[in-house]
C-alpha cells in the first residue's frame, strides 16, 4: 500500500499537504496549546547531551563575540576580564 503522506523532498516529515497543517492550526484556534511544562517534558528526551568542548563553547562564545550587546532579545554579559583593562589587542 502506498504511503498517503510520504516525507518531503529533503527526507523530513512534516506538513507536506495542506490538510496536514490544518490540524495544528485548528488546535491553536480552539485554544488547545501545550503548557510550558508539557513542552519541556516533550523536548527534554530529544535534547542531546554534548561533550566537552561543545557545552562550554555554547555558553561562552556569545559572551566573547557579542559581550555587552543584545542579540535576539537576549542581553549578553561582557566577559569579566575585559572589564579590568581598556587595552585591546
């Protein structure tokens, strides 16, 4: 039997037909939404745990590159050693 809703050209699933997108849209219009706690419970099992150095660089890289700026509404702190001297190399 042929799959009525095969994956898209990139191999990913998702709404490849208009009728597939209607379900989530209808749910939103009816006020059916997941609570933040439900979203965390759903996302947590699929969040990868990254080994060193990925976990460290994910936290520090924005501070090194954009410290003191606001990026996508997130205020990034300045790396503390940069605050001790005005000299830049």
